[in-house]
């Protein structure tokens, strides 16, 4: 019994639990097979794990280990039986001595261990001599797998100029061998390609920068990494992986102009904004690191500007101001380019900008004449004689040959030509006198044309102001209607007057008022100048008489403040009015009207009375005449008219008996009965006589109204409110019966109606109808 069994017994005794164990350890002493003790305590056999090496190439069964019971006396009385995983297929046991063999090749990567059970059976009784025991056979690993890089392809990016030791990427390989047993799966990384720029950590596979690199020199590197198992010892397997490492750009390069000097040209007639040329600076960087801005460094005149094209990274030089070949023919500017995004880590390498010189030449062009002024303003007094000088315009050819120019005025066809111009010297004169009150300003357009090239034309606007001359005398602004009472007292204000003047300036006019020296009524009235361009007319006496004089004509002298001053005379008409002191405008106008027609008030009243009497007499005559023309039988003739009732109900045809009830048109007691035509002539004559009656019998009429009232009261469809109902009462019929032809089918034969022609003109139409009817029947 070995130390392990002794230890087991001690543990069991400490637990006061009896334990009967038998330890069978058999070991084949060779280099390929060995097993160590791993104790398990139970009431059966205790076995150490057995080991079987994988990938055995021998064709003979390979011995793994031996099982043996303490009860085995080596007399062949016991038989060993093996059950469990791989029993009889992968493993088998010698039933006589308990030796276990493996009969086929094992692969640890597919199955790392097998769990088996062993039993010792008495051959005589076929009964187990000990309980069944379970044990494990582990497959011993060998180095039969190569390392593999599962994440290929590897691509990494690192900024250029990164310092030495900067981590780039980590590569990892795997090995299918057992990492917990031996060194079969322990890998070692090494660099096959990539020196001297990169390095790799042997155990971790981390790739690092070994030196600083410039992207502008080379922007991509291929690095080959090898992984070897067995820690790189002899007989190890290996695998390689390729890592693509890209260098990302940083702004470590300044822009540089391709040329130190640029030459460009611009025509002098080029408009502002014209593109003159382009400059270009190169930058070895890319993307945002290559973005740049252009500017003009030196251009004191500010004639040119430069625009940055963000797509092409070009500087576009444009014209900012007009150029003139005759004034300046050459320009020199200094263009500057600067990186837009500067990395301050590299400022020590130098400024990230560059400069270049741009020489620009102005090309001569045939330009139109140029006026000395864009707009001319001239003045001339109104009423100046025809041919008076207004002013002079001047234009010259800006080109170096200085071609002579010819002047002309652009005349509108619908305007009167008031000015003319000398085509050689540009002198403008009038063609007729001007009136400021008609037009105070005149706008004309003058053209200047090169004599050598008539296509070169320029225009200038000339504004001519007509200066005012005091040629309009002041006058009353309106007609003054002035009245004065007969009982007016001296010094009474009867009218306030003012004046207007069509000359300029209106706001600076000042008028002086006085009575004309030759006025005949100056002794009756006086004028008071208020010194504010108004004046008051006052009475100069007390009391006036219309019998002596009805109208007064007062000449007022008005003088302006022009140079020289002008004087105008306006006459004020003053009408005398029959009033006390206060003037009634309406009454005074009436009195003036009567005076104008030469009638007094009493005479006018008499004339109006006569006219009214004549009008009443004329209307009375017209009324009498209309009364005489009215017919005496108008009321009776209304009874002869036939009442026509129109119904718009078509009904439903022959089968519709409810659509219209003709009985509703008849009364219940008074209804005409159909009577055949009578052949007796006297009955028709009596019809004419009875038709002259004024109306129906009063008793019959009252009976008709009562019946209609009763029908309205008992009608269930009548509206629930009072309503107005009208009825046309024909009467109870006539002795002659109906003259209608509706019942003619019941007559025995044709009847002669020739006697109707003897009844006079009133029956002429009836006679013609019946006579034609008879003729048609025949």
C-alpha cells in the first residue's frame, strides 16, 4: 500500500467512516505512456487519469495502461470488462490482465478525453468481485496545428510624421493545439518585411512606428508579420500575415506658386468684374490641409482683386475698377497665398504662405468720345430771342489719335424743337422764345460722334432751366361777389381781397393794393393794404340809395415786387343791397336778379299768380276731356267677359281619376245644366236683353257667398289662419243657354245664324264666327 492509500485511510478514519479501498496502480515504464495519480474516494476502485498520445502512426494497438484488482491472484479466475466512451471501438482491454490498448488514431482537437468504466468479474460465478469503477483517459496533445491569422486582411492608418514607438495596429494569430499543455500553442511574432520603418512586439503582435515617415515621400507600406508556435523553437509551425499601413496627411507643407512672375493683359474697355487671369500655388498636402486663400498684397490703387476658387484652388484675378490706356498702361501687383488650416506644430518649419508678382498690361481700344460732364445744367431767361446762346457742351476722343467729334441733339418726334446745336463746337442756341409759365425746365440729350468712326457715340443729358422774367401782372385770384347795405356806415369792411402772380417765385411775392386814380367811385369806398398780400375794401360814406345807383365799379391797382415791378388793375363790382347793416347773400342775389331783369317785387308776384291760374285752368280742361271719353257701359261690359281658368295639371291619363275633380269648380246648389241649342230666334234675342242687367239677384248672390263660407269653414285642408278667398260669380245661367260648340254634337242638324248680321256692329264678330262655321261645315 503506497502513500496515497495510507492518506486515504487516515482521512476515512478521521471521519469515523469505514473505508475498504484497494489501489491498483500499474504503469508501463516507457517514454510514450505515463499517468499520474488524481485521487477520488468512493466505494469502488480509485484510479489515476490515463493518458493516450494523439495522432499515433503505429499500425499495432498502443498500450495505454493496466487495471488490476487486489483480488486478482493471477490465476486467471478474474475477467476484466471495459465499458463507456470508445470501448471496443477506440479502446479495448485484455480481459485476463486488465491491460488497456488504443486501436485507432486519436485527435485531441476533436475529443480531448474519454470517460470509461471498468469491472472485475469472477469467471466461475460471473459476478463482480468489486464495484464498477470509472476512470478517464486524456488525449495527450502534440504539435499538429499551424498558427492562423483569422482577421486578415489587416489595414491600418497612422498620421505621417508620427513619433517613434507610436502604436499602429495589433495582429493576432491562433493555434489549434492545447494552450494549457506544453508550448505547442505558444506563439512568437516577428517582422519579415517592414524594416526599418516598423517593429512588432514578439508576444503581443503590436506593430509600432520605428521612425518618422513623410506621406509626401511614400503614403503606403506593406508589412509582413510571421507567427511561430513552440515559441519559435526548431520544428515549430509558422504563418504570415500582410498588413497595409497608410499614412494620413497632416499640414506640414506650405503652398508654393508655380511661377515667380505672371504676365497678364486687360483691354481698357473691359467692364468691372472681368476675369483677367489665374495664378496657382501647389501644396503637397491633400484635402483640407491643401486648402488655401489668395489675396492682393500690394495694390495701392485698388484696381484689381483676387478670388479663391475652392474647387480648383486657383486664384482668379478680376478687374475691380475701370482702366484707361491713356492714363496708365501697366500695373504690378503682389499676390499672396496662405494655408487656410495651419498646424501650429510645424510652424517652426517656416511660414505657410508664398508670394508672387503679377504684371498686368492695359490694351488700347477705340473708345467713344467722353463728355467733360455727365450732366449739364444751363440757364436762359424766358422770352429770349430766337438764336440766343444757352450754353456749350464739350467732348473729346480719349484715344491717343484724338479723333474730332460731331455734336447733335436727339429730338423726339412728338416734341417741338426749341433748341439747336453747332455740330462742330457744341454750342446750344434757342430756335424760338421760351415761356417759363409753359415749361420751366427742358431736358435734351446731346450726342458726340467720332468723325473717323461713326459707330463710336456717346450721350450726355442737358437740363435747361428757363429763368423767370417779371412778365405777368398781378390780378384777383377769383371773382369777388361784393354787397353793401343801403344803411352801411362809413369805414365798414365789406370785402377782403388778395392777388396772384404767375411769375416766380410764388412764395416771395409781395403785392401792394391801391385805388386807381381814375376811379369814379373812389369817393364812396376806400382800400386798406394789410401788408400781407391782402387788402380790405371799406365804405367811405354813410348811407347809399339804390334809386340813385345800384352797382359800383371800383378799379383796384395791384403792384408786385418784381424787377422791374408790374402793375395790374382789377375791377371790383359792388352791388347795393336792401338791408340794414348785415348782408343776406341770398336776398341780395335775388334783388340783383330782379334789378337785372327790370322788374319790381310786386310785378314779379303778379306775373307768378297769372301763370299759376293759367296752369290750373289747363289741368281742369284736360280732366274734363278725359271724363267725356270714358264709356258709359264700362261696368256692364265687365260682366260680359268670360272668366278663363287655367290649370297646369296634366293628370295621369285616362286612368287618373283623382288628379283633377271638375266638380270642385261647381257649387253644390248652383250648377249649370247642359241644355241643347235652341232653334228659336227669339231666345237669342232675349239673351241680348238679359245681358244688359247690372248684376245677379241679391238673394242668389247671398246664397252663393254663404255656401262658399261654409265650405271654407269645414274644409280640413284649409290653413290654420285667416285667408282671403275670392270668387267670380256668373249667375244661374241664361235663358238662351250656352253658345259654345261643345254640345253641338247633340243638335239635330245645322242651324242658320244669318240673323246675327241684323243686330248691328256689336254682334259683327259673332255673326262672322257663326257664319264661317256654317260655311266650313258645309
